[in-house]
C-alpha cells in the first residue's frame, strides 16, 4: 500500500447547486401555469369531448411545463 494519495480534480459537471433537493421555483411555476392553462383551454375548446380528455390535456401541459421549467433552470438558473 502506498503512502501517497491520488487526488482527482473536480470535474466541470460536478456542481453543488445541481444537487439541491426538491423542485426549483421556476419548474414549479411553469408546471402549475401550464397545467392550469392547458386545462382551461381544453375545457373551452373541447366542450363536446368527455371530461377525461381535459385532464389528459392538463397532464400534457404539466409535462410540457416541467420540461420548459427544467430547461430554463439549466440555462438561466432559478428565479430566487
């Protein structure tokens, strides 16, 4: 066993702020906004369709909102 220890340099991808717990505020805002927005638009435009179609539209909006919020956080950082 050697008495010397090898120290590896920190990689550029090792960011301590990316290890935060929970959802960032910007992700939460985009997800909530897109969920409510797509549900209301689906409710207004898909009146003749069954109600579960409105919920599927809201789910699609929530997923889209999360992706937009995640992309925003990665490129510009969180709002707070």
